[in-house]
């Protein structure tokens, strides 16, 4: 019978290890190497079954250090995201492990009135101990299954769109329960009336912070959609006004040309030509890509480039690319062009050039962006945005948006040219 419980315990332990591993994997992507993924699962089994003892700083801080090292080695993401994983999930992990271990030990003493050394000498007591341990593992498995069912709606979408400032706020909120559970388990293990509620609060705080992060993400999405609708409304109003103005210009264009043809190259002729060019310059900013939202983005960036005397060229065919979300389109094109504009401002006016190209080749979307730079100046480190929360999250978020669709991006720097190339498979 003991052998049966041992086998069952083994299966339950790896069962809740798999669920905990699935939760972490949904929150942060694993490294792509298959051997590292297998190693990550095996190490996760050790962490998930970590034993937390009272008054034992080694088990508390040692397991914490190992957990953080585990996330650093086997998962992709920024340092702040990995730190947040440790701060959010580790208190819940040690709280549930400590509660199961402590309640199991107390239950064994209540039933048998015996100590652990006596259980080692008695097959009957060993059977009871093994059965209690198996039940505790079953409860852990049920707990993590419940956690997965609750959190799965939030996990995957949270880290992709929250920046460092937001994670810092969430980390500061979870830090209180993180410190509290360490302090209580180490200094007051016998006070169950205090320790158990604190452990429960730590679990609740961990999941609450995940909900808070999801709420912030949804709020950002809502605000972004409102801003997008307002931008589209202003764009269409401006577009209608520009169309009316161009029609009016065209109506008078024949008369202007007749007057210009009747005169030689005089100051008045040059003045009339300059007036015509300035009247149609704004209309030239419109780029027709086949995607209305991308039209808005490139129109805005073209106008900004013209204000800064930068030659901006966009040859973009985005028809049939509706599988990409507007936020990701904005992340890719908005951040890339903003970086290119900032780099171009440092150059003499006759060297300022930005080109944007996008087209479908077979089943791949290929996006290429180029701009001139000063020799020896890495553009990746050259961004100077004062408010990255409002203006996007730069190159790391371009990469995240591309990888979201199974794509790849590469950054190439030659002596005077910076090139971004993106490949995205088309569903």
C-alpha cells in the first residue's frame, strides 16, 4: 500500500509541476532551444516541490535565489519582467508549499500522537504519513489547476504591452506580501492564527497583482482604441478638406498655367509656381497602403519628417494584412520611423533620408526601413524620448510585436546606413 501511495505521489508531484510550468510559460516565453526547454521542465519540478521549513533562512532565500536564476536562464524577456515573475509567483509557491507541509505534519500528530522518528520505525505510521503526503500533493495539484483556470485569460497578454514603469508599480505593491510571508514563516512559525492568514494573503496578493496588470493592460487598450478612433476621425475630416482644396486648386490650375506660359522666367512666374507647390505639398503626405490605419500612421510621420526637412519615401502595399492588430502596426511602424527621424535630425539636411518599404512576397510580409546615420553612431542607443510610456517602447517592443506573429526582425548597421528588416509569415 505504501508503494501505491509513493507512485501516486510521484505522479501528482509531476502533475502540478506541469501545471505550474504551463503558467510560467504562458507568462514569459521559454528560450527556443529544445534542450533548454527540457531542462527548464526538470528544474521546475525541483522548484515546484521545494520544501520550506520554519526558522530556516537557507530554504527560504536559497529557493528564492534558485527560482530567480531559473527564470533568468530559461526564459526570454526583460530583466524587469523576470524580476516581476519571481516577485509575483514565488510568494504563492512558498505559501502553498509551506501550508501543505505544515498542515500535513500537524494532521499526522493529531491522528497518531507520534513523532516523525516513530513513523520511520512503524509501517502503520509510515503508511499514514505517506497517505497524508499524497493528499497534500493532490491539494497542491488542485490549487495550481484552479490558478491556471483563473489566470489563463490574463497571462499571455500582460507582459507584451506593459513597460518598465508599470512593472515597477506592480512590483512595489507585491513587495509588501513578499516581505511579510518571509518574515512570518521565519520568525513566527508556531503562530498558526497569524501565519496561515498571511500565507493566504500572499496567494491572494500574487493573483491580485496579475489581475491588476491585466486591468492596466485593458485600460491601455481601451484608451488606445479611443485615441485611434479620434485620430481616424480627425484624419478623415482632414482628408475631406484636403480633397476639396485640391479640387479647388485643380479648377484654377489651367488658368495659372496659361498665365505662366504667357510669361518668361520672371519673379512673378517663380512666385506663382512656389504658391502652387506649397498648396499641394500637404496632399503629397498621404500614403495609400491598402490599410487605413497604416495610412494614418505614415501620413503623420511623413508630415513630421517634412517639418524637420527629412526626405521621406514610403512604398508600402499592405493589402490583405488584416491579421495584424492596429496596436502592433503602430508599434512596428511608429517606433521604427520615430527612431529614424531622431537619427536623421543629427545629420546635415542634404543627407536626411528615410525609406519605408513593405510588400507581400509569396506567403511572407517583408518590411524594410532604412535611414542615414552618423558614422559610428548606434541608432539602437540613440533614442531620446522623454516619455517612453506615451511614445511606445522602442526596439524591444518592435521585436515583441513581430514575434507575436511568428516573425523575425534583424537590425543591420553599415557605416552610414541603419536598416531594419522584418519577415512575418502571412496566415
